[in-house]
């Protein structure tokens, strides 16, 4: 019983249970002086619950700085002694897991480049068997929820009880605004699939630049994320990796003070009554939308019969482009985003095609 009580009140568990959980530190551990100074300045803000630092850095191209390696682990160990902050690092191999645990790293996270590879995730999971350590799992680079969910399942099967998710955005062709497109709907879907797991937003890797960090941080808070992981550095412009997306500990503190921290719910009968009325209106509108969509599909089936009888292809590109163009024009006037309309009409179009295909095959 004493062991259980001690585990639940340990500094690591206390930090893990914090809401919001704020994790911060340099993209890369560069020198002992840099790590210790960053840790002390972060601790001095009183706003950070956990220290992070990249020890091993998977890079896209060879020749780039790939991390200081295991020699940086004692620096984190010392930083923890000086500040009392639990420390977290990214691991991608069994050897890295062993090295991190040898130097008392409190929390491990699996990076996006590892999550995308089930073999690598399994290697890390196997190395974690019998270990009581919280593990955070970043979304894979590509927008594939099943890879993300699969990584969660592999780590859970290894016996890890405290698992969290990190949303760091996805690689997307044509994306220009962000380093990694947030694709919020995918993160929300994972949150719905795993409601008991903390979900941490990583605005640093989503943004890739510091000038839009606050905007993404606020959106994550508005969407009821459980915490944030933000990269901070004592001299961001001269950081050895990802200089543009890092901020000083003091700037981070200012950002956190600027955020409007919202609650999932409050005890107010009047508020709940007002919300319930509005939600009932939404329920009625949703019912009407479903009925309208069902009617639309019946008409699509009639069109399918005509196409079948006259040997006409299902896909009519010019017709579909006309529909989209009209939708964008009307949607913009009514406050509907181009992104939403694209996803919505693509889904409607595919459902319509499926209905017509059944007619063709009958």
C-alpha cells in the first residue's frame, strides 16, 4: 500500500496529472551550460511542469546535427536535481530507451518519424516491457490515424499504463502556412478514440516559426487539449536546430500569460439550460440535413439508372467542378471555409458515386 501511495504522489506522477501540462526546453541539448541555464530559467517562470530536450535528433538529410547523443543525458539528470522538474526525451531505438532510463529520464516520447514505422515502434515497446514510465506518442508524419492508433496499442500491450498523445501536425503537399499542417480534425478524432489519454499540442513543430505560435497554442486550449509542448532556448536565433520556432523561457512565460485558459465545463444551471436549448436546435438541424442527404442520394440513384441505360460514365468532371465552384461562392458569403466545403463535398460526392455504382452493378 505504501508503495502505491508513493508512486501516485511522486513528482513525475504529479507533473503527469497537471492540467494544463506544460512541457518545455530546447529542441536539442547542445552543451551542459545551455541545458542547465535553460532549465533554471524555465523553472524560474513557475509555469513549466516538465523539461524536454532532444538528445537524439532524427534528421531528414545526413550531415545535419543529429543530436549530442547519450553524453547529454547526465546534463538532464543534473538539470532535474537543480530545478526539481521531471525530464522527458525522445527515443527511437531499444538502446536509446535503455540509455534514457539508466540516467533517470522520467518520461519518454516516440517521435513522428518513429510512429510511422511499426517495426521501430515495436522495438521501443519491447524495450519498455516491465518498466513503469509514462510514454507520449507523437502523430506520424503522414496523416494516417491507424498508424498513430497502432503505436498506442503496441505501447499499451507492453504494459505501459500512462500513455499520452502529442499532436505535432502532419506533412502535407502544398501546405505553405505551417511547417506541418495541423489537420485538427485528425487530432480530434484520436482524442475521441482515446478520451482517457492526455492530448498534448506541439505548436513548435506545427508552426515552424515563432510568430504564429500563440495563435496555435490558443486554438489547442480552445479545443480542450490537456497541455502544450513548446521548444525554448536561451538564445533561439543561434540554436543548433530549429532556431526559427524556439523562444526564450521569458517569452514563453509571456505567451502562457496571454492565453485565455478555458474550462470544459462550469457548474451553472442557467448556462446548461441555455446550452441545451441551442443543442436541441442543432439536433433538429442535423436531422433535417440527414433527411436532405438521403433525398439527394435517391436522386443520385435515379441519375445512375439513366447513366446505366445510356452507357454513360459515373464521373462527370465538368459537372462536379461546376458544383464545387458554386458551393465555394455561396459558402464564402455564408462564412463557410474553403477547406470545410472541400471535405464536405468530397464526402458527398464519393457517397453519390457509391450509390450510382450499386445501380451500375445491379
